[in-house]
């Protein structure tokens, strides 16, 4: 059981005194302004920044990008889609959700390759065999390519995730964000 009492003196903190000898202090802010904190009219647990259960979403970053990018090389190049997040704990995981829009090829005998990077390190590769080796020059677009990846960066430093793409053939065109189609990347910090 707790008894409630107010400290007398310079401080007007509210203290919950336990019959077991411990106490919880609700400290007032050092400000001349007035604030109101409204507690919900339901039973439950108050979650603090230092006590989030595993699996909680701690923060979300979302970036949308819609500028056309094209390549005719088998060397990976940036799509332009990129986002950064600073984990609050080195034990946190980062859930990366990518919707790479407007993907396709324009000439024959190629397909698009897509990779997800953390910094300069490739962490996921997707090779999309869309109309590959069709022996025709027809344009072939598949729309969006999706990636879902759960990463463990083990850092509290700012971490950048981005996508890159390449042509399977070294002289045939591939595209992303065609006709202004938007791509998006969402980064979610998950408590461990």
C-alpha cells in the first residue's frame, strides 16, 4: 500500500510512500508555465522511455522518393531512395520496409537486380527475372519490388539504409521510379 503526501518547502513534488519503505517521486518541472497531464480513465501500465517491452516500436522514419533513375550497367548504382535512423539502444533491431516503385527494363535480354544496403554493406539482394531473355525489345515493367528485412545494426550512431539497382546485362537499360512512380523506405526501431 502507498500513502500520498506532499513535500513541504521549496519543492512541491508529489511522493508516493510505500509501506515497504520505498517511494516514487513525481517531480515538478522548473518552469513558470502551467501544464496539465491527463491520465487515461482506464486500468493499465504506464510505459516510460526506459522500460519499453520487447517488440515495442520506439521510432519510425519514412522517406518517399520519385525521381527517375536508369542504368545500363551490371554495376550497382543508387536508386536515390535512402533514409537514416539513430537507434536509441545498441540492442534494438531495425525493421526496413522498402517499396521500390516503377521498376522495369526497356530492352531485351536483361532483368533488374536490386539490393538493400546498410551504409556501404549489402544486406539483401533481389534478382528479378522479369521478362528476361525474351529475345525482343519490348518494354517490360513489373511495377513495385518490395523488401522487408529485420536488421541488427548494434549501434547508437546514425545508420543509413538505401537501395541500389543494376542491369543483369551490361549494356541493356533498367529503370526505377518510372513516370514519377514513387518509391518509399520505412525504418522502424524495435525494442529488443
